[in-house]
C-alpha cells in the first residue's frame, strides 16, 4: 500500500495536556482521521485482492516513511513516526507490533511538503 499524505503535526503539536493528562491534540486527531480515510480509500480502489489482506494472519510488516519538508532544518523525522504508524494500523485493524521493519527518510521539497508512506509484507524479517 502506498499513500501520499500531508505531513503530520510536529511532536510539539501532537499532544495537549488536559486536566493533567497528556491526550492527542485536535491536530493529532485530524491527522489520524485523515490517514484513516486515505487508507480506506486506497483499499477500496484496489482492483485485485491486496497482499496486505494477509495482514490478519500475523505476517510481519515493513513501513517506509519519506518525509518531504520545506526546509532541511525544520523538523526531525522521528517525530512523525508513531502517530503515522498508529493511524495506519488503527485504520487497518491491526496491532502496530506487527511492524518489524521501519525506514525513515528526510528530504526537501519546499514546493510540496508531504509524507510518502509504503506499507508492505515483510516476508524475510531479520532475527
């Protein structure tokens, strides 16, 4: 599964403190909802049964995230990992512990900042 998404909110904007508890901020909730919609749309558009249909059987998965920022200096790439991983796994109804391989890349594209996501089966996970 490949998706092009907007950048997730920065780590400083993903959570808020409400009555002494850390909760997902409105920006974080909006991002997760958008990712969920994009995942469901991508699944609906597939013409053949997706190999990711095997996900319910416990097959390990690999996640590749390519962050395209306006500037090389603006953000760290690891701040968007957890919220994106959680959003995708929640939309697919799988546990995020199934992701055994993660690749993060940071690139610059001032004209079109975005997140490119690929989720695939990891058929040969390293021990």
